[in-house]
C-alpha cells in the first residue's frame, strides 16, 4: 500500500500554493467540512525514506485553540476575587468555530503514516504546529510528526523543504504557550481589578460610549505602548519654550555666498553670546584653520526587517503598520516576496542573490538598474547585526508585473524590490569639503558636498542626498574679513507627538511585542479608545503621516498607575521587556517554561497586590482626567 | 629630635602645590594638634591634612586665607569695561554652575528621569537601580548614580558652563568657559565650593571672567552644606527660571 502523508499549513492560501507546487497541478480537491478549507489530494515523491506517497494537504486558519479559565472563574468577575486568577486552572480547548477544522485533521490523520507541518517558521507557527500535532495524535497515536522549513513559497524552495523535513521545536512551542497563559492570567486579573475600581465613579466610567458597562481592559503589551504615547503627550503639553542665541557668519567670494555655522550652535545665555559676538567683531579678521576635502559615502540601506518595513511604510507609503503587514502577508501568500516577519538584517552568504536580481530585469521601472547589477554591478549587501536564524531579510522571490497587483500591494512590492536592489548595489559616493575658520575666540565651519556617483540612490528614491552649492577656494592659514556676522535669536520648540514610526522604534528598542505583534498592540490601544490618531500637525488630507494622542481615559490610566509610585509601573516597559527576554531564554533552552512562568507570575502578582492597595490613586486620576473633577 | 614644623614651612608646602596662602590662624590648630601628640607627624601628612581642610573650607570666611592673596578688583563686574586682564593670581570658589549649552527644560527632564530611576539610552528606557552606597544612605541627597570610575573620569563633557565665582572677600562674579576646562562641570563630578585659582593674565570681559585652560587651575574640594543645598534645590531653581522666562514677554517669543 502507498504511504499516506498528511500536510497541514497555517492558512488555506499556503496549502493551495504548496499543493500546486508539489503536485505539478495534478490535484484532486475535496471538501474538508469547513467552507474555507479544502483538502488537496495528490501524489508526491518525497525521496529518502518516505518515497512516493499519497498526500492530503490541508490547513488551519491560525491558532486552533484558546486558553480560558474554568467555569468557576469565568462566571462572576467579583468572585472568586481577581487575584485567584494568578493560580486558577487554565484549560486549553479548541475554539468553538474551529471544531470542524480539528475534526478534519483527526480524520485525515487516521490512516496517515506521517504528519508534515507547514505552518510559518516562527514562534507562533511552531505553536500552531503543536496544536495541529495534538489533534493528529488524537486521530492516530502512531503518526510520525515532521515539519517543513521554508520561508517563501517559490516552487524550488518548497520542493526542497518538502524533501528535507525537520522536527518541531518544542522550546518555541513552550515559549508561546507560556506567553498565552501569562497574558490570560495577567490580563484578566488586572482588567477585572481596574474595571471594578473605576465603575463606581459613574459617568463614562460606568457606561462606555456605546452605553455598555465600561470594561477597562489591561494588556501587558498595550499598557506600555499606551505609556509611550502618554509620556510623549505630557512632554508636548508641559513643554515650555526657552530663548537661545547664536552667531552666524557669512562671506561672499567668487559670487558665492558661503555660510559658516557656529561650532557651539547656540547657547542659552544672551549676555555670554553677546560677549562672544563682540569679540568676533572686535577681532575683525577671521583665519582659516582647516581646509579638508575628503571622499564621503552615503551607505546603502541594510537588508529589510519587519520593523523597518513597518516604519518605512508609514513614512513613505502612507500605510499604517497593520495595513503594511497585511499587504506584505498577501504578497507572501501569493509567492511574490519572502516571509515578511523577520528580525534578520543580513543575507546568508550561501544565498544566490544574483538570481533574484535577475528576475527583476524585465521591469519597466527598475529593470535597467537590475540589468546593470547582473552585468557586473552586483555587490554583496551590507550585513546588519540581527539574525533570528529562521528567516532571511524580506526580499522579492518572484517578479510580478504591476498590473497583477492592487494599489497597496503594488506600493509594498515596489518598496521591497527597490530596497533589495539597493542592497545589492553600491554606496553613493561624493566629495565633502570642510572649511573651518577661527574668528574672535570662536570657530565656525562651512560644508560643501558634491555627489559624484549616485549608485543605489538611482533605484531607491526614499533616501535623499544632494549636492550643495560648491564652496569657493579657501587656503589654510589665509586671513579674511567676513562680509557679515550676525547675532541670531531663536527659541526651543516642543517635541512632536509620537508618529507611528516613532512608536514602533520605541517598542522595538524596549522589547514591547515582537515584530509580528507590534502592529496589533498599536491597533489595540486605538480600539480600546485609549488613544487615537490624527494627521501630523493637524494637517488635512489622507496623505499625511499620523500622530498619536491619548484619550482622557488613556491619560488617566497611565497617570494613575504611574502615580501609585511603585518601583515598576505597569505603564513602563520594564516588566514586559523582562517577559520577552525570558521567552527568548526558553527558545534558546536556557530556562524551562515552568521556571519562567513561576518567576513572571510572582513579579506581576506583587505589582497586583501593591496596586490593589493604591486604587484610590487610580480613581483620583480618573476623576481628574475623565470626569474633569478636581482638575 | 627634629625641630618642630613652623607655620611658614607648612604654608610653603601648600602654596607649592598650587594652593593659596592660608592665614596663620587657619594653620595654628593643625600644628597645635600635631605638637600635642607624642611624635609630630611628618610635614607631608600635615600638609595633606591642611590641604583637605582648606579645600573644604569656605574661603570667604575671614580666618581661612592670608590677606596677601589676590582678590577681585572693585569694578570687576562692570559691564562697561570691554576687556581687562587680572594682574595677579586670585583664588576663588565656585558657588553656582549652569550648563548654558542645553535648555533648562532638557535638564529638568533629565532630573525627572533620574528621580524615577530611569535613563534614556537612545530610544531605550533603562531602569537604573540604586548602587549599594546609595542604599546605605550616606550623603547622597540626589539620586545621581555614578560609578566610582565615572566620577574619576573627566567631568561631564557637556557645557559650556557658566559659573558663579566668589573670592576671599566674598565678591561674586560670573565666569564662563571660553574654552573647555576639563574639571569644571555639574556635581558630582565637580562639587559646589570647588576651589579654583584664576591665574594672572586671565581675561575679564563685560564683567565676566573668560575661563580657559591656560589661565585656570581647578584645585577641587567642596563646601558640604552649600553643595547639598545646591543639589536639593536644583530642579526647583530650574523650574522657576523656566517659568520666569516664559512669563517675560517679548524676548522669548520671537
């Protein structure tokens, strides 16, 4: 009898694409019992010990199961009290709307010799793989379990992955299941406590905007995310401008106006700047103390990571991070780009990048540039310091004509491709001139730049580097009387509200969420009405970048928890950062899931207990900011 | 038995190491305590004691420095005088200091973050845990957390700094760094009450001393009470100054 192998992907589109590649188009499509999921049946020769097999390729739709407390702890939010949620029993059950999917896997596993898991190769994917595994084992206790390692759905890559399966990494599975359980316990405990605390204050704290009983939801990632927004908000509103003074020197030579800027930029003391300025004027003559001409470069960008994609999407493509990720995922599902969730900013040395460049030579926009690289202009990309060991940087895997994509897809595909070609090109080169003068007791300098070779800039319009006016000739040691010296005056300006790229950068630097989840947390704080966005500078039109402003409730929550005065506030990134780094430890086998859970629950429980005693502070903040009492 | 150390010998030892000439009444108690004990300690240890006391003293008090030391000429603060040069060495102490290269608001934000035990490194917010010494109390009145290594290094590289200087007669005059002077900076790198020798030839313009390495010798030291008060009141003073700035019409709002 021919061996049967069951393959399960993370989403239907991947199942379909992989089935098509493996079968060469000879597929029989059957119903799975779920309207969105099909079972693809075909033959494939896996080689090695599996040989020629009957394959059933199906999929799940993301996670199959969810974590919930038992009945006793879900019925009433008051009893048992919220603190019991730190130790209450947690059940993992198949989501109600996914029972037919689970049944399909169980059924198909029954006569299969092996299960090949085709979920995305990242932490979440590994966990989903484990969920699939447990369903398959229920259907067939003897089934062997393997997983395919792939990071794009280009044909040759998929076939290689099918022939070289590896084992599921249970450490990643453990890390994710730990996070799910912790998020449930911590989120529920703090949500219930906070909700109870504020409802009795009445008004919009008792019933929300839609007339429902107010729920103040707490999430261990959302709160620090909100914390960044509120922190910046206060920096903007509390800001007080201060005057400063400077000295500016101009000189006209060969019909060119040269501006020399002050080394000290500006100082915050008028009397002192006045004295320095007077001494410049008194000195009358300036002396050239440095003339330097040196080659300079503008470095080509690093290979593209998820965080960079998100930041650039909101900066240049006018797309918020969630939208950008959705579009990138669609492009991945269609087989045009590699897996878009990656922290890696260096290409593996063994990867044949020239082949990928060659695929782009037919494009009307960047084709000639790519052709140039193929003809000898190719340079190995720069290497960043991050490698998640799972996925390469985001890059195009197949060529796609602009007509085949919708608007946003086209924009993201163009960005990914231009970025990739820029990486494979050469740094831009220029000549920089610096002239430094001593005038009175002060030093001033003028800079000139001539761009000599644009190189990567030709394909990457997102970076700007332009020549300045050419400086006239100055000779070292020469003395001259500047045409003009001025004392200038200005004042400091407030910082701007957080934009999405700022917020992503803050989350990234502080370990809040992963590249895969940051966009969700940002969306969550808006969904919960803790913060909202508006075009930068209050500008009009949908074309501007947005900035984040907290709602009164958002301000009240962060201020309330901050003012409780613990060494670790919930709105600060420290606790979550710790959790994320412990998850990494689990993945890398440094600690066990058990130890990690115990330590984390202890930390949060302590904060919980302290918070319970100081809820009056939170209530006062809510009264002040939300209800406008005692402001 | 060697003859006892004279006030002149001790005074000499101090001035040779760059310190101002102390008054005899400052030296007497040091020599007396020494001669009361069985064996008089060597000159080196006596002068070390004297040095330490001198650096921690308030030199504007009448009995610390010898009247032979230089002090500011009467019209030193006259803003009508475009430039003059000090005709002699003048020992002074720093009684206030301000970084004029950064806005006060920025400095307030830093102090706030320090108070909360946070520090920002690039975009990353870092929690600063108090070091052992700070937990044990002692004199740390602010939460400035500085490792011994950092404290020994060249004092804060920000600036330039504006300082308020006081001579032995109590006259006060502002000075600022025309060129960077390494050991000047915010406490705890330099302390309030730090002694400085302004060398002959040092320039004064429009009532302000122009500080540069060639004419300034930073001797160190501090006046404990002054230093403590300065640190504790710093944030408050900055806030008041910023407020005043804001309320002053016209000037700031270009």
